[in-house]
C-alpha cells in the first residue's frame, strides 16, 4: 500500500495533490454498503454533486444487473453498472460488454455442486444468465441468500438446460466457501476462474472475466485514464479493478491481500469510507 494514503485520510482539509477524477467505481458489499447492507447516508446527495461536476459513478459488484438497477433506480440514468463481477456491463439498459461462458461449462459446474450436495455439503448453485438467475434449490434459507444479490431469479428443475446466455455460476456455501466449495472446484481452474468473492460465495467465470477487465474496456470507451479513475474494494474479486486505477482504495475492513494491492486506504464500510474519501479527494 502506498504511503501516500495516510495524508488523504487524516488531514483536516482536502488533499494537496490535485485530483482530476472523471470516474468513481465502487464495490457494493463490504465497501459502499455497511455490514447491514445499508446505503450510506448522503449517497444520493453525493451522486447528484458528482453528476453536476461531470464525474461518472459506477457500481461494480458480483450482484446481478437487475439488482443493481433496482438499488439505484432513482439515479440510474446514464450510470454504468459493472455487474456479475465484470461479466455483464450495462448503461441505460444497453449492454456495453459481456463475457458469457461457453455452452456446457455451467452445466458441469452445476453437476459438481450436485455431487457436493450428495456428499453432505450445504451448498447451492446460482446460474447467472443475462435475463435471470436460475436455482434448483427451493428452501427458504438458500433463497433468502439468493434474494440479497439476485432480485430476478427463477427456480427450475434442471439448471443445466437453460435458454439464456450464462455469464457466471455463483455458489453459496453455508459453511466456508474457501475451505469447502472452492477446493472442490479445482478441476475448473485449468480453464476458468474460481474466485472466492465472500465468506460464503465462490464464482466460476471465464479467465478473461473480472471487474478490472470490464473497467479497462469502459475507460477505453469513455476516454478516461487510470489517473482519472478512483476505485474502492474490499475483497479478492476487486483486485484486478484496483490495478486499473491510480486512485485505488482498499477499505479498512478489506482482505489483507486487497490492502496490500491498493495504493491507498479508506475508512471502513461501517464508517462511510467511500463517501468520506470521495468528499476528501474531490473537495466536495
């Protein structure tokens, strides 16, 4: 982590380093949202001021596009949503980029999950398509977790046979995703990414898919440089995104690998770290 981080956060005034920020990108869970999944106070006012200054704000999340669009419905016009860990990027309902899995890959992941369940692991698969997410489990405990991130979801008998472009398969493990589910998916790592995106979540995506790749494509399309980009993250699925911005911030509550990778440190998600840092750097 850059030693330049501390003055940005402890000085009483704005930073002395001029910041020509044109794009602010933030992860949601553990970053913008507090531990209770609440929007920080003052977010809508901050977004209005950023829009007035011509600064684009973009949520970048493992969450589904439909879920993000609903969360930001009142201010969604012109906003870019980097959804599904970068595999699906949408602006004003128009797809900007996507990285769908090859046919058959999602089916093999679902079959692997079925084997884990047969062995007694309490896990379920969420097959993430562009139009909807699809699940085979129908128990309320599992669906309660699915609803947090996938507002558009359907229960199906067979998640290996879907008429949709599948961009990711997410697995929810009621135990430790890093210790149980992720190791069981090691056979996929030769050809795909197996990313632990939270304590209970593992995502299987194409090797080329991540938030950073999506952000770099967006920067290229908009003519915005890494020096004009501010990024916030807290977990391992944010690492590549941090690399795409010179103003990269790990939250104080972030995974140690994220803190080591970021240039700066922001206050925790429970201390409104994103908004406080944006206000400080941009002198809002």
